[in-house]
C-alpha cells in the first residue's frame, strides 16, 4: 500500500443538502496561488473557518466539507447546527454528525461566505495519526465548482483562476492534453482504458485526490473488469465507516491523459467495505493520487474539462510497501539528547518545550518533544509478520535510524525501497525492547 491512509473517502447523508456555497476570488483578482503540503500523494492546505486557521485535505472525491478534529487551542464557532448521520467506506454503522451552515471559509483571497460544514464528533475518525501532521477536515466539490483550478504537484502550488483568465487559455494550449470529465453527484468522472487481465475496457473512474493509491477497482459492479490471477489480501486503510480490506494486484495497463501506464498496482476493496456507498451509474473505480501526482492538472468543473501534462515523476515505477507493516503517528514524548555548546558557561535554562541542563563545560543534555510511531497493522504472511512483529509495537529505530528523527513518509520510503533489502527494526512491546530483522520481498 502506498500509504496506510490510502483512503477513498466517500459519504452520503440521510438528509438532502441545498447549500448555496460558492467560493469567489476576492477583489476581482484573475488568479490566486495557494501553497500546499504533499504527504504520500495527498494535498493539505490551510483554510480559515470563521477566522480560525485549520488544515484540510483537498479531496475531489467528496462533495461536502467535513470537520472532525480540533486540538485544545482551536476554538471555532459553527452556526445553525443540525444533527445527522454519515456513512462511507468501511464495514461499521453510520456515525453521528452535525450540519452547520452560513460559515465563512477563506484561503489567500479565495472566499466563501455561506459555507456548509459537517462536524464529526467521533474521535476515532482522525487523519492526524495517519499522516503525521495535525489535520482538521476535508474539503472537496465546493472548492472546485466555480473556477478552473490547477494543481501543480511538483511545485506544490494550487492556482485558482478567474473564468475569463486569458493567460490560462494560452497556457493550456501548450502541451496540455484536454479531456472531458462528467460532474456527477458533484464529483469528477473520467473514462480510462483499463486492462486487468487480457482485454482493455473503457472504464468510468472517479478522479480522487483524496486517495493516495493509483487505482481502485470495483468488481461487484456491472463492469467487465476481472480480478488479475495474482493478488495479495491486504489492509487498505481507514475508511469513513471503519477499516477497509481487499486485494492488490499488478494491472497490465491503464490510461490517463496522454500516457499509458503499464504494470501499475490496482486495489480491489472487498464487498463489505463498499456495501454502503452510493455509486453513480457505470462507475468502475477511482484514479488516485499516485497517478494524479505524476501530472500537472487543471480541473475545469464549469466546462466539464480536464487538462493534464506529465511531470518528471510520470515514468517512475509503481512500488508498494513490501514489509507488510503499516505505521501510524502515536503522539509525542520527551526525548533526551546530548550535544556540545561551547558558548554556554554552565547555566541552566528552560525555554518552551525544550530544557537544557549543564553536564560539563560544553556538553549539555537537551529534552525535546519528538514523534512516536507505532505499528498499526501487519499483513498476514508478510516478511514482518514472519519475523514476529505485531500491531501496537512501538517503533524505536529502523536500520539504525532513531524513529523520532523520521516521518511517516520517510518510513514508508524505507519499507518499499527495493527487494532484498534487509530491514532491522527495534521495537518496544510490554515495556521490553526487541530487535527484528527481515528482508523486503516482492510478491506482486
């Protein structure tokens, strides 16, 4: 799996929404530029909600805006609350939520004065432990619906254009491939030629920036796609209604834009995980961030168009986590480190979350809050499982690197690096420290 939270998050409410939400460019600007963080093919942007800056996943696979996690310092006023139920990927029941209207959303001169937000109180539904940064919510259709929006994955910038921006028109005529998209139930759909066995079929696919995988394919729908002969059973991620399981396989070929990809990785969620989703007619699956991030893309919802241009990542191979373990962020802890400071003459001082204590004339001990990582899931019969690793093991070090010096993204890069590579992982279990070794093994 490209990422433990390889989430396709789709949801429906038991109430019908008639929001008049509409983002506009302030002060008649022709365009605005929004920097973003890219973590395992997922896009995170800062947005002010009624004056409070929060972090949102930008997800074309959802219609409404969802708010689900606030820390103790964040206080956001929400208006006109109405109790509802939500359901999505996963096998569990619907979760309790609230719908709030007439909220102000703003990011760098892109403003909506009448935004509708769905607030989830269930603390089990939280991105932060999966991506390693605080994430407060998800925003989708309403961000894209009124203006052409460019996503430049290499420069990590989003550019929102006015409808009459002539510079954009000239730009799109240079090297961009134009395709049609259908906006159905407020989400973008694209037809890709997909080959899962021997024959290629035109397949209606959701374009899903909120899914970090390459392809998700649904076999229990009336499509002609078939499961490839060689697959692995796997944990696919955390969905809106619980954990998602299914199979992974190499896909002979599929198309996007001007490119035909060969030997990519397809994900086939099981029927239990998708039983509650409301599918549009003829939908075969999703195209996720592992593909989209290989392009410079312009979504033009108002005109039903998609423009794409390959970037330098386009021809990279499709790798996956060969270890079989999925890792999540599990809070912070104090870590003691020693370092030299020739300018300090024996004083002891405290500053914020860091304290320094004199040991010798120039050797000091420093205490800092560092991230904790823990194994969330271990795939059955994987190299990690055969070595003896278990879910809930606290990671101390990987290949001689202290875990707190790494990020989830860096850990995932190590675990998918190359077949045959030896992984040495030190863990803590029941207050005891253990060391395990195994080799990465390609099984797809």
